[in-house]
C-alpha cells in the first residue's frame, strides 16, 4: 500500500511541477504554496513512501517506523492539499490512515517467536 501511495504521490507531484490545469488555486488559503512547490512536496513524499514501502517489504528493522512516519507526513500534506484537489486528497488521506493503522496496530514478530 505504501508503494501505491508513493507512486500516486509522485504522479500528483509531476502534475504540480508541470503546472497542470488540474488544480484550482486560491490565495485565501492558510497553507498557500504555488503549484510547483506542492509538486516538489508530493514528489519528495512519494519517493520516501516508496523507499520505506520497499523497506517494509524487505522486512528491514527501520521499515515500520520510517513507514509510519512517512505515512503521517503524507497524511498531513494531503490534508493541506485538500483545497486544491479534494477528490484526490481525501482518498489519499484514507489510504495513508490505512497504512498508519496497519504499521502501528499489529505487533512485530521476531525470528525467535517473541
């Protein structure tokens, strides 16, 4: 799920950097950035999500903690992006919440069975 969320964030970032007409802009928003800045933010978060998702898949010790942190950062950035494209940001926030739930809910099993 993290690699999917990361890939989708990268696609959103590319659209923002390319100054696509997909997004609406309003200067009356508290977290206002230009679309290029939002594109770079989404690109960076997407790359981090993919890297941590691969870490979780490879069962690395840092994968779950870094993945939970990356999903939380993605959730916050998607929340801040809601005024620009709510039809995209709200499902992505749901996906990030599912990632957070999955990574933090279930206990970590070790090879010794504890």
